[in-house]
């Protein structure tokens, strides 16, 4: 018996960008752009500033990179 995760992971491992239909690629671009916009917009909310300040105070300093 094959588990569905085995099938999904095999598909993902073998899938190439050129195999994707153009509508899937275009929709994915829109979804990613929407996610980035939501993350950027939410990052300036007061709750996120408070969380960021608290986490920064609780962790040691160091070098960090952002992608």
C-alpha cells in the first residue's frame, strides 16, 4: 500500500517548472505577491512591534540576514 505522502513527495521531487501549466504559474505568482503584501502590512502593526521588541530583548545579539 502506497501512502499518499509518498505519492505527493515523488510528484514534487520529479516535477519541473516547465511541467506546470501557465495558469498555475500565474496564480502562484499572485498568491505569493499577496502573501508578501500581507506580511509587509502586518509587520507595522503595533502588536508586531511589541512582539519584535520582546523577542529582541529575550535573545542574544548577533548577526542576522533577511532574504
